C-alpha cells in the first residue's frame, strides 16, 4: 500500500481559487506569455499530502506531434503547432485524429460549452510545467448536462465506443459535472456500452453543479487517480437541506460502470457522498484515498438506484454492487456513515480508518459502518436485495465523545412502511474480525434491527456472540497520530497502513 501521509491542517486544506492562479516562469526566459498562469498549483505542496492528490510533473515531455491550444491562440489561422496554437480546445479536438495529444498552454479556457471528446485514445493535458484551467462556472444552460470535460459515448470515426484516452494535469471547474462519461444505455440500440478505458489523473476538479465525476451505465474500466476533488453540488448551495447529504451531488458517482479503480485521491467538501459504486457496479476498487467533510457518507458500496439502470441479464436480483473492494482509505468528518454497504454481494472492506463519522452537517444519519437498505425507486420496486457475504476486517473506527456510541447498525424496514414486503439490510451474518472500535469516554454499542435477530445498543461482547465473529476485534483507543496511523501496538495491522 502506498503511504498516506496526511498532515495538512484544515486551514490549509481548504484551498481557494486564488492558489490556482499563481504565476511562474513557463517558458524558461523569466517571463510568462500573456494568459499563462505558470506551474501546477500543487508544485511544492505534494509532500504535505503524501500519496494523495495530484503529483507534480508526471506527464513527461510533451510529444513532438502534440496539438497545441493557448488562450492567446487563433482558431482561424491555427495549425496546432506551438507557434500557431488553437484558441478553443473544441476546435483542436475537431480535427484531431484518434491517438492525438491535446496540449493546453497555461491559462484559463472558457469554451461556453463542454469540452467534448468524440474519438478514442485522445489525451488532454497541460503543457509540461504549465497549468491549464477549464472554467464552466459561469455557463448554465439549465438542465442540459454540459460537463466541463465530456467523454462522449460514440467514436465519430468508427461508430463504436470512445475507448482509451486520458485527462491529465488539468483543472476543471464548474459544469453540470466537472468530468462526465457518456453512455449508449438509453439510445435504444443493441449496444448499451459507454466511454471506457479512460484515465483521469493529477487533476484538480471542483465546483460542479452536481457530481464532480459522473460515470454512467456501461462506462467501464475508468481509472481515477491522484486528483483533488471538491465542492460538489454548487447549484444546490442555497437549498435548505444542502448540509444534510440529501442533494445527490457526489464526489464520484458510478452507476453500473464495471471495474472502476479510484485511488490516491484527495476528496473533500462534498455536498453528498464522497464516492459510491452502485446500480450493479462490478469489481470496483476504491483504495488509498483521503475523504473528508462530506455531508453524506464517505464511501458507499452500493446505494440506491432506479431499476432501469441495472443489467438484469447478468444481475437478475438487482444487487447494487458486486465484489466491491474498499481498502486503505481514510474518512474524516462525514455526516452519514464512514463506509456504508447497500445491496452488495461479496463486498470486502478492510484496513480503513474512519474518524468522526455521523458528525458533520445537519443530516447525521446511520453509524460509522452501516448496513443500509436499497429501496431502488419506491414507485417502481425492484429486487431490493439485502447485503450478502460481506467481509469487514482490520478497520479502525475512532469517534469523539460527542458521538452517541453506536458503531454498527443493521437496518430493517417492515412491510407496509415502504413496500408490501419486508426489506432487510443483511442476509445471515457478516464475516468480521480484527477491527478496532473506540468512542472517547464511552463504550461502543452495536445494533441489529432484523426481526428474530434483534440486538439493541449492545456492547462488543454481545455483538461477538450475536454474529459469531469479531473474536479478535478490540475496543481501545488506537492513539491515532497526525498521519492517522495507529500508535497503539494493540492495533498493529489495523486501519490505514503506511
């Protein structure tokens, strides 16, 4: 596991837009070309974040055949060379063949629409040593989903899907989504796939109107790594329940995209949930992320999806998440659970550290580790299965004295409350062991609301007997250090690992 060195204080963590507009020498002659804002805002800061957030200078040298864009360019005379760059990113994309690299000189780009990638294997990156900003914060076309950067579903050359490609070392602010992945799911065609095999890395993505990153059904093999992701749901900021987690504006929202890999990101100040993979998402891997200040949950393994987004040919029981893995993540200050499981099959949750869950904002729902019910659209009920066969081990939960003491909660909804049949959050017992639970000044408690399996605010010993597990789990102060790694030797191997 890569080291999570997480030492930055909150006052430094809340990064203002002014930080991203600093100057620097971008061409080596002691001056900046007009409109160029210099080096990445993360240069010189990365050591404070350890191995989360954008890395400096990871893109290597700009390719000789790259297509240049500059705020000082001129689309009418451009040939894409460094001396005759395009002004518009979309103009550069229009004639760029598959496999091209679009190189953005430093500065701010206001396209007045989404930057739309319609061919495969296209890379968009800031020029080496420079920092480009795509700004849609002042563009609001109503309900139209214009993302800051949109990977379109259909390749305009092959009519197949857009596959391959990369967004690298670019800041995207605003948009319905900051980054979106389009799908053919509802195009009424046999092919229901979407943009796939795409990497988003070393970017700063923020202030989207809704989700920061949106992965739609059939958009598979998306990798999101080493990014800073923050300030989702800006169009809801004036809503009375903005701080409750209910505004459906995630940091990363994956609905039925297979094999998503989310790692080494710094995700913070999120209107709803930090990350979730739901709607039948298969083999999602979420690891090595720092997630903090979310009004909803930190990480959701599954959640609650309308039935039309499931592929019932391969998932007839409507599991929200299949074989999801959540490991080595740190969640701090969430309004809802640190990690939640909803209608998941064979989930693995291990070596995570959860700090101050159910403590941020006005929602304050659930428990640090929570087994929830997926209602899957009350007006059109579907499978709504319980979680099955979850494995949860080597995690640390550390809660403040202001918390009510509940560590685990298993939900149950009786018939007539939502549907005509009962809805249970868990089938059988979870496989759990080697976890550390701590509430300052209080004893941790555990609750199971299932009829015939009732346990109400019981201590750890009763919980062990109740699930026939957790024999090596402990209730001690993990003595988390500034890096949130446990100093208590009893917790060796638990929580995030350096």
